[in-house]
């Protein structure tokens, strides 16, 4: 993965953005973390009458332009378009309005991932496809957590009030879930076995800069983001506590919209292989590699850090035992 230099927004040369980005009062970007209920949050927000989100979720616009891609995303979009083109005359004529909008969304997605223009016109085509004057427009793509500071700066320049959402889940739990998702997407559901999960997690812990580990390095994501975006423009949520009306009301205030009921009993996209555990030694190695994250989050968020994050990490536990001997 390429290094992510810290660049202040004023230090970069701003290209004129498509004027549509300036139309809503607020733009927001949900930047992860992966496997931290981002699909649930997407569903919660897209049902709000004051918020417009793309017809399809997870646009991957910025990461496709700026980062190596782990999945053949453009080929996948092309396959969807071939399915649309293969429909018969009757199927096309009787397609519902929602279905036609989704078909059009796939066409716009293909153009968005193919075009690379400074004004982000093709991206605006996707974001504003369903816009009807709502004051808030945004999207959630968990992979954005891997972006560099200069990418966040460019996103922040798109409008006068641009905000970011970032969900954090207990780092080892997120890593474990992300590894299982990687296996399912790349090798199929049958590949989500204890041996494969252990091997992939071992690789994530051992290889510097591994994307699976990087997605749990919230400390690094926050450092890059806040080097170019004021902290008050970022709403931080914890996976373990976000499924509450109080937290969703806090998010609504952050976005400047009216609170709406939170459907906390409706899980979305749970990972396969959730019953696969980790060998204690491997779990200890992973937690030790993630120790900087636990320390950073505890220091930064204090009592807001969920209790499940605050158990002694392996290295800390060993130090405690050594001190008792």
C-alpha cells in the first residue's frame, strides 16, 4: 500500500468541482470501518426524508482512483450490465420504476469507475441520481478508511460543509470478521474454514501494511483524516454502542437532521463463519500487533471506549504478571 502523506487542504491545488456538490447544505462520507455495521448505518440513513444517498450503496469511487483494488470491481459491474442488456423486450417494458433506477445506477457506476476527471462529474452523476432537494447528501464506503490524507482533503473541498462518519469496532473482532469476508469474496463460502481463517490472519499479522490489518488501525486512519479535516467535522461511533436511539440521535444532530427511530434489532450482512474461533496464541499475537490502536482509542475517547475494548491486552497482562512476581 502506498504511503499516505499528510497534506493540509490549503496546500493542495483545488480543481473546480461539479457544481452539484454545492447544492445540498451538507455532504458526508462514511469511511468505515469495514465489518462495523456500515450496511446497517447505510440502511438507517437512506430511509431518512432529509438525506439523499446513491441508489446503490458503497461507491468505491475514491479507492478505485487511488488504491490497489483487492476485488475485480469493474469486471463485476460489467457483468451486471451484461445481465441488464440480456433482458428481453417484455422484461424491459414491465420493469418497475425502482428496477429502472437500479439499472441506470449500474450504468452510472460503470462510467464513474472508468472516468477520472478533476471535477468528479461522473461521481456527481451517481451521488445525485435520486436527489430531490434534500439538504444532506452522502455515501458510505468502508474501504475509504485506507485513503491518504490528500484524498480526504480533496473530499473535504467538494462542498462548504463536508463531514465524515467513522465507526470503530473492537480491533481484533473486526480483523477476524474482515478475514472471513475476504475468504468468502475471493474463494467462496466453502473457503471460510478454521484453517484458512488462521492462515489469512497469520499473514495479516506478519506482513507489514497488510490491508486486513490496516483496516483495524483506526489510529492511523484518524491521524490521516484529522491532519486535513477539523475534528468537529468528524462523527466517531463505536460498533458496540451505536445501535441505540441515543447514538442515532447524536448522529442526526451532527448531520443537522431530525432524529428517526433506530432499528437496532435488524442485523445486516453478518459475516460467514462467525462460530470459527482463534487459537489463543494467534489471538494474542494479533492483539499485540494491534496494541497501538487500543492505547490510542482509550487515550482519545476515554470513558466512551466500550468496556469490551478495555480488558488487558496480552502484552499488558504479561507486564502486570511480571510486576506481581
